[in-house]
C-alpha cells in the first residue's frame, strides 16, 4: 500500500524493526492463534482479536474502538476472510494514530520562529527521563542546533549528576545549582544563559515524583511562570516521558501527569526490551497527545522521531 511508503533511511528502519521485534513476535503469534482454523472473520474471531489487543497492552478503550471499526467493515463487506485481517488491522491502527495529528515527521527539527525552543521534560523517576534528555540533546546537536540543558530536578542529587554526565558526553552546556535549590530558579538561569549564548534549543529536566499531585502541579506551574519572564511563550513543549515496558502502568502515569500539567507531547522509552509496544497505540489514542519520540535501543542513536507509518509497518512486518 502507498499509505505505508518508505520514509525512514534503511538504517533507521532496521533499528526500529529490531527495537519492536519482541512486540511484533508476540502480537503476530497471538494473532495467528486467534484466527487458527477460521477462514472468515466472525464473532468468535473478533472476540479472540479483542483479547489479543488487550493482552498486547493496546488498552481496553482503544481495543473496543478498533473492534467496532472492524465490525463495521465486516458488516459492510458481508464476507471478510481472516487472511485480510492483518491488512485491515494495519489500516485501522494507522488511522487511529493519524487522529492524534502526529507522527509524520522523520527528523529532529525545531520551529524556525521559536528561539530558543524550550522543552520542559516531565516523568517519574526510572522511566528513562534523563537518558531521553541526553539523547535528545545529542540528536538536536547532530542536526546542527546549539543546545543548553537545565538541571531543574533538584530533588535528587543523582538527577543532577546524571544530567551532567550526559552534558559531558554530548558536549553541551548545562546550568545547575545545588540539590534542594528552587527548580524555578534553575529554569530561569538556564533560559537566561541560553538567550545569552544564542542557543537554539533548551531542555529542562524536572522532578520525577508523583506522591503529591498538588505539589507537582504547583511546582511545574511556578517553573513555567518563571521561564516566561525570560522567554514569553516558554515552554514550547511539555514532554512526558513514559516507560513502554511498564504497559498499563504507563497509562496511569499519563493520567496523573496530564492532570497535573498541560502535556503537549510524549516520548515512549524502552520499547526494545518489551513485548508491550502496543502501549504506544493506546496512549496515543486515549490521551490524544502526540507521541513525538520513541526509544528503541540503548545506543545514543536509538531515540527516534516517532513516525506512525514506519511504526505500524514494523509492528506488522
């Protein structure tokens, strides 16, 4: 189908295919069993398909939406062979991802009219937040942008140290203060430094805790407000990092953070070590927030701009 035309370079596509290998193998194995001995799509096949999607971490609400769409197609076509199911699923899942108005880019770019382009990164500890920031900094620098990092997760000394390691590795400047400092003060200093240096991209780390949603909301609101004293419309993106390997727990984290702050885009990490890659489909659909980046390996190059066409192609390959 032209809908799934090749967009990525062959090297990037191979990395994506490899990263989604466990998800694909698990999903297609379940799908094969769901239609075993059946030549047409009937109620039993649809029931089995529903179970396949739910156990692949697509999520109940999104699964029911997909099943309903396929039921409508079966009703219209009167007869639908099970051999067509793979193609139909590809179309319906790509269609769902299209509804979030995201996932068509292939490169790390920033808006020309936003300088510096400010990204505030949120997410609980352990999801790969700092690693994602480091890899983002690498990719933006590789694309020719001048990048500055801000260590505004002052709640943990380890968070500041980890970000420093990434700043050294990527060779980009970092603005930091002592553990326990006011995160808003760090963000303010970071933006002032970025403006002085004529930087293109600023990535601000924030505290990864959810024990008190009200405190988190107040802290993030204050960070935003203080940043806007330097860059009027900052942050331009609030990026929520989610661990794809946690499956349904990623849904809960997304629920908590979208209630605490205005999340504009998502990064789903650790997809290479799990069979739960279907969570990308469910989260994208349920929260109607674009998935902007996905982590498909441990290497510094293995953070990719999410492209729905390539993702679905790898998912069903």
